C-alpha cells in the first residue's frame, strides 16, 4: 500500500512540475509592459530587470520561478487587475465564495443523485424510471452554463424568486444563501445526473446477481438485501466517478461564477485571462491543479479503503 | 525443426504434386448457408435501426449538420455584415408574424407620452399600442409597443429570422455559421485524438514490457493535468484561433482512447489466431493493423461519437472564459457568451444558441448510446 501511495505521489509531483513548466512558458511569452514602459527611466528599468532576474539566462529564470513558488508561494505580482498586489494574496482572498459554492453543490448532488438513481433502479421500466432517465439525459448533455442562463432568466428575472446576481452586501447569512441557490443548482444538475445514471446501472446489475438471490434465500427482506449488499457494492464504482465530478464542478465554477458575478476564484481566473494578467492566471491555474491533484489522490486512496480488493492487490490495473 | 523458406533441401522443394495426399479421406459435407451471411456492421445497423430513439437523434444530428452547411449561404446576409442602425433587432419570421409571435415587436418602457408624435424618433406606423400610462413629476410616461423594424428604419420585407446582435449582424446566419465551426472543431479534434490514441495505445499494448510501462506512466502523468488547466495554458501560449483550440483539446484528449486500445491489444495479442499469423511470418505492422486493430473498431466508433459532444462543450466553455476563436468568426460558444451579457435585455440572443447546443448535445449522447448498444449488444442497458 505504501509503495502504491508513494508512486501515486511521485506521478502527481511530475504532473505538477509539467504544469509549472508550461506556466513558465506562458509567463515568459507575455509582453513585459511593466518593464518596457518608455516613461520609466532606463536605470530603473535595469534595476527592475535585475530584481526580477530578467537578465539571467532562461534556465536560471526557470529555476527562480520554480523555487519562488515552492518555497515562498510567490507567484509574482498582479499587473493589470490589481496592479502591484502579490498574486497569492488576491487568490486567497477570493477563495471563500468558491469553496462555499463548490462544496455545497457537491454536498447536495451526492444524496440527490443517490436517491434518483436508486428510485430509477428499483422502479425499473416504470414511469418513474422513464422520467428520471429522461432528466438524466438532459442534465448530462446540456452544459451547466446553459442551465445557468435559463435559471437566471426565468427564475430570477421573470419570476423574481431569486436575486439575479450574487449579493455581496448581503446583511444576513440567509440572504447570502438565497443568492447562492441558483449557481449551486446550475452546478449540481450535471453531477446529480451522473451519479443517478451510474448508480442505476450498477444497482440493476447487482439486483439481478446471484449473491443477492442468496441473500434473499437466507432470509433477508428485500430492503435489507438491497441496502446491505446491492447498494454497498454499487457504491464502489461510483466513488471513482467522484473525481470526474469534482473536477467537473470546479471547471463549471469558472463560468458559473462569472455569470452570477460571484467574487470567487473561478471568476478571478476568467477575468485575469480576459485582462491578460498572466501571473494571476498562472497562479489560479496552479492552485486549481494542486486542488484537483490532491482530490484525485484522496479519492484514489479512499477507493482502496472502500474496496479491500484494491488494497490487497496493491496496484490498480 | 523450422526450415527457412529459401534454404529448403532440394528434394523437399521439388516434390511433385502427386506426392501429396489429402488427410481427409472423405469429402467434407458442410451444408451451404440458406440465408445470406450477416456481417458485423450489417448486424449492428439492423440493431441500430430498431431503436427509435437512435433514429430520431441521428436524424436531428443530420438535420443540424445539413442546416449548418446550407443556411449560412442562403440567408442573404453574411456573418460579418454589420449594420449599426439595426442593432439588437428582435426575431421576425415571415408567416409566423401574423400569429403574434416572432413579429419583430418590442415594448419600450418609460417613454414620454408627448414625444410619441415626433416622427423623427418614432417613424410613422411603428407604434402599435400604448399601455401603462402614468404621471411622473408632471410628465405623462407610458410603455410603447412598437414594430421595432419600422422603429429602426429597416426596409419593409427585410427579415432577420432570429434577430440581430449588438453589431446588427444577422443571428440566423451567425448561429449556423457558428454551428458549422463548432462541428468542424469537434470533428477534427475527435479524429486527431482517435488517431494519436490508436497509435499510442497500439504500440504500448503490442510491445508490452518496458516500453509499455514507460508509455503508461507517461500517459498517467499527462492525464493528471486537469483538462481545464491544460487547455487554458495552451490557449494562452498559442493565442485565440481554431488551430490552437484543436491543439489545446488534443494535448491530453487522446489518453482515454489509447487506454482502450491498449486494453484491447492485451486481450487479443495472445490469441491463437495472432500466434498463427505470427508463425506464418506476418510482420508486426500487418499484425497490428490487419489482425488486432479491427477488434477495436466497435468500441472506437462508440468512443468517437461520445467524444463529439464533449468537444462541442469544451469549445463553448473556452469561448465563455474568453479563449474562443478569433472574432468575427462565430461559434456556438461565442454566441452564447456574447448573448449572456445581454441576457436580461435581449433573451432571444441566448435562447437560440442554447437550444441548438442542447439539441446537438442530447442528440449526440442518445445516438452514441444507441450506437454502443448496437455495436456491443452485451452492454445493452448499461450506462
């Protein structure tokens, strides 16, 4: 097991290194407007260049770039959006709303997806199953930003049930959540459908399996056999889709935050891309990568905890 | 002992045909097939044609593809043609306009009643109804329902079926031009991903051993990079444009395919028929492409179909975060994100691209599900 974890971590670090190298290329390619401003005297420009190691050969610059990030979490300074401020600070400041939205979406999508999937599997080929399957196809296919637009227009603008945008000046927590409901729904629909779809398939397979027949024969009721055996066994493959779901929610959050004007990290990333603030973009992306890599690692390891076969085998095929 | 074909002893080489005798003494008495044999693909097509959902979704895809090819050429507008006087026109469709929908009208709110007679601002005959009269600070205000086409001075008989955008460009032309671009991007991306994935997976699966370990680990490391991060970084490096979108989406997009192919190669390369072919001296290349790869065609087609909606989604996602293709070229994503910024004022600018992308995605998903069931009946009903 330890060997497995170590090899996973090693792969993760190499991946991260690759991303940082790509980021370096991006940062180097960007026009250094700050340093090529004709109004800044030449001496100061030179001093600046010395300070930021711009006169050193590229490999040395690369070395500085990596060590600054790894040792000091120094991603550089914002050039366009908030000139002069260290990028990492801006990033940290924007985190809370993003974490709130992403976690809540994940939090509501798992139980709802499980309920929908179970209902569809147990009422197989009835109208319940058909209705759920219909919505599953819609929710999986239609992109989250289309839902976001639809929700914003119909529920918020036409009916006025919710604020159209995120309420930054919300006085109470209740008001704040009220303005967060639509983005959370928009982000959660896809994951709900994904879970429901997988669970339905797995449960149907498990319900018709022989070990469930055995469980019934030895005297368990239908509910007992399904909850204790079929359901638990179906959860194992589901935990694997969790990775895709989490990264999916994080990616969707980039767009959704912009649509609902949530002052979060996703919105920041998009704004920095549009403004051409490359240090900020790169910092956001590296942060995003670290989060997603750590999530993948955690889910991978917990997969071993849930399913003993993975642990004993030591290695996933 | 194995003889080299060229170094056979002389007496074996020159054996006359009469020296051979058949091992089977009696005739082989196989019965002839009474019906025509049905091949793999024909079989799959028969199954596919029995699924109503697949047929409908396939027809929708075909329809959208045809519209994307035809519509931009016959609307009479070009996708770049700007007209500042015709900004944000509402949809107007001949025929339907008499029913009261898509008639090119719009309600202008909070207008001064006494200015309604001013024909400079309100050209003759454009006012259809005046509602909600009220007095604010001694001025009578009202909401006016106008024929927006007359209001903007658009010539009689000119129609923009889906309205125009903020630069006065015809939305119908742009929508299907955008669909064309999105579909092209999706198709090219999928083809490139499949080709790279097949080659990588085939080499890795066929060679096995150290090569396989190295290649698998390399793919794993690449796969660890989040899709969003990779695409954004690549787009930043290469700038906006169709080429860089395709490149960004193929950096890690092929890994899934290569895994599938590798697994299939491991399954089939030890089979007896491969061994037989190898014994007969068939070269590696022929073994890979003629003998093993055809086994992967079914899953490969399914995979390609499933990847198409994913690519369409990625394209519009990139457009949304400001990394779409370069203007003035439209794509569904560009139209959506442009429309999103005026959603509350001119919802129709979002609604039509949203409907189109949703229809496209749903149809592709349903069709690829049907195709998978048809190509691999054992997986029927699985999701």
